[in-house]
C-alpha cells in the first residue's frame, strides 16, 4: 500500500512538471535507453570477441614459443653429441679418468685443443653462457677463462650432476641453478647436458654441459610483444624461466599447476587477481609454456570502450537537454501564449487573440481558440444589445400606451379650468404632471444633464406633496459646478419613489439629494429619514442588487427599481459603477449612486452608450 502511494505521488509530481521539462526528460530518457541497449550489446559482443581473440592469440603464441625453444634445444643436443664423434676429445678425456683431490692438472696443449673445439660452437651465440666438458677427475675444460670459472672444482655430489649420470647418456635439461664452478656464485643458468661415453666400450668419460643465459628466452618473449607473464617449467615443475628469485608469483603458479588439469586454456584466480592461463606442453622436450594474462589487461580495450560509451551517453543526455531546451522553446512558447490568452478571457477580456505562427496541432488549437473567443464575444455583445433593446422596448411600450398629444391637451384643459375657478393647487399639480409626462415620453434623449433629472424629481415631489401634504420635505444639495454633468435618464426618480412608497408614505419625512465629485467619479446620495429596513430584508435586497436578478413581485417595488437601475448603470459604464444601499430599522434609508464624471460637452451619443 505504501509503495502504491509512493508511485502515485511520483506520478503526480511528474505530471505537474512544466511541459518543457517533460519534453527534455523524454528526450533524455530516449537517448539513455537507446544508448544503454546499444552500448550493452556492443560491450558484451566486443568483450566476448576480445576474450576469444586473446585466447587464440595466447595459445598460438605459447605454441610458437615452445616450437622455437624445441628447435633451439635440438641444436644444443646436437652440440652435446659432437664430442662422441671427435676422437681427439675422447682421447683427452681418457687421460683424466682418475678422480681425487690430487688429480693432475691438464697440460696446456689439451686445454687449447678442447678450447678450440668448444669455441667453434660458441661463436656468434651470445645466449650461450659457456660450454663445459667435465672430466671424471674433476678437471673442467671450457671456453671461459680462469677469471670466470674454476678449472678444477668438480664435485661428484651435485644434484644436477647426479641427474645427468642417471640419464645414462640421454640429454638432460637442467632448470635454473647456480653451478659451483662459477666464481660469481650468483650466476644462474639453465643447461642442456649429457653423459659422454666411450663409443667403443660405453665407458663413462665425463660430461658435456651447455649453460644457457636467460636472455635466450627473454629474446623469444620480447619478440612476441605481449604483456602476459610467461613461465617455462619442466615436467618436474621446476622453473626454467624466469629466475624464480626475481618473480614472486612463480611459487603460486607452481601450486596451481599441481592442482589443475587444463587443456590449453583456463581461467584461474591467483593472489586475488583473475588470470587467463594458457598451458602448452612440448611433446619433444617435456617443457611446459605457461602464459598468465590478467583479465583486466584482456578487457582493457573493452573497459576503454565502456568508458567511451558512458561518456557518449552522458554527452547525449547533455545534448538532449540543450536541444530540448532550444527546440521546445517555440512549442512551449505557443502553449504559453495560448494559456495567457485563456487567462485574459477568463478575466473577461474577449478582445485578446493569439498570433498563429504554425500549421501544426498547436496552430489548430490557436485557430480554434481565436474562433471560439470571437464567437463568445459576438454572443456576449448580442445578448447585451438584445437586453438593452428589450428594456428599451418595454419602456417604449409603457410610454406609448397613451397618445402623448391627447394627454398634453387634456392636462392643459384641466389646468386652464383650475385657474379660471381659482384652484391654483390643482393647477400646480396638473402642471407638474405635464412636465413628468413630457420628460418620460421624450424618447430622443437617454443621457440628460443632472439639472434636468433633478427638475423632473422636483415635479414628482410636487405631485406627491398633494397626496402626503406638507409633511413631505425635499432638500436638494447640488453644487452649481455639477449641474451640467450628464447622467442616464430616469435613475433618480425611481429611487425617490422607492423612498416615499416604502419609507415616508404614512408618516412623511425628509428626502435629501446630494452630489459630490470624487476623483473622476460623480457620487449622488439620496437619503431619507423614514422607517428604514430590517437587517434580514436589507441583506436580501443587497443580494438581489448584486446578482442583478430582481424579484418580479409588483408589491415589493424596491425589488425591481433598485436592481434595474444598478444593472443599467453597469451595462453602460462597467462593474466599477452602480448602487450601494445602507439602512437601519427606524433610521432611514440611503442610496449611493456612483457614475463616471461626464460633462454636457462630453455627452456620449445614444449609439455609443447602447453599443
């Protein structure tokens, strides 16, 4: 359940990211996924190929080294057989058969003959440390001088000597050892040796021993140009190459060779490091070539390829971020412009349009948005104009219910009759009623001067005083500087009528009209000291005015007059203008009218106001 919640949270976070970030992430993930798949396939294919190539190369190289070594050992064996075919060497060795401490030192002519004989084999062979013929009496005949070897230090109990004698005339390959006849006791050589017998009776006459330098094998290994460690051992697991004292890993290798049986190739760990081991055995000499190559060396190119792939993937992701940032700018910019336009429409600005810059899906959305906003603007304007025409038609219908000229003539006749009979109160009332009718029936002007509107209100008050009496007081407090300002026609009289009907009809009272200039607004306040309004009814009336959905009840006249006036003002001038009402029970009623401040010379024509 917790995991599901985490997944849901991550999904919500990803979906809430900006569209541009999503595009960049998609580009990066695609490159990362593609590069990872291709890189993995390439890495493992290349790694396998490198492994196989290294195996094949190492096997071929070990076989080549063994063949070269076999060929050279064969040459040394041939040299070791040569004394058997030289009678002069045989005769000299026969003269030195008696062993002992007091063995006679060979005469110079014998040494010179054998020296010349041996030197013929050593010529141009720098890898040969020395060729020595060891007589049974302990004398040593060699191509080396007395500054290098001792000429009579032949000991019968040497291990390598016993191995040669035991071979009984067969050639013997001796591992690295330190012969005791060298003056430098650190001299290490490996040797090819054989027991020399008299061809006539097979009597042992001595030993021929060819000491070889390590440089012989080093030269072979050097020519291979390999970074592998190469070891040469005999069948007794004795080191032929390299010098065991100079290589720390050789004892470990010998231990592994004793415990593992391989056929040319295997993988073994030595000292915590993985090696590829190639094992090649010479059937002729019995020498074994062991090649150890660290796996890290074999896979060095593969590891280099892996690093290159990682760098390529990271570079690809970086390029994806840069390209995503650059390429997504036009697309995201179009979306941002579209969103800003939608915000503007949401705030009521239907004139906003989006500039279409492409023919793709975003361009289609922008075209569709522009068409939609144009249609909404058209419909709103049409509904607005329809509402105004409907209200105007209703007003015209009321005004035209009676023939204006008939009413004027009739009222004039009544007025003259009242004057002739001396009833001036009736005359004033009829005269005021005539003024009211002329003002309301005049359809030409919808915007009038404030002075004209207050004159109409004064005529209405005159008629109401006849009904209510002198208890009805009307006060007008309007500066002369504001009398030429223009206001919509018939917005003050309904408010005055509402005050008389609902606040002063039974008790009379005072009605006051005040006008102020506040900035660029005209503020008109109509107040009375009537019965006021209960709090709940006041809240209801304020809600009706705010919603602009007046009640259709004819009994609650204020439910029609005040909302209608408020709606007319807002339709003409916008939502910043309209009515604000205040009242308390038994403390009167106040209506504040806010209008833009226009003067007579700035009066808008009917078409502009209604449009």
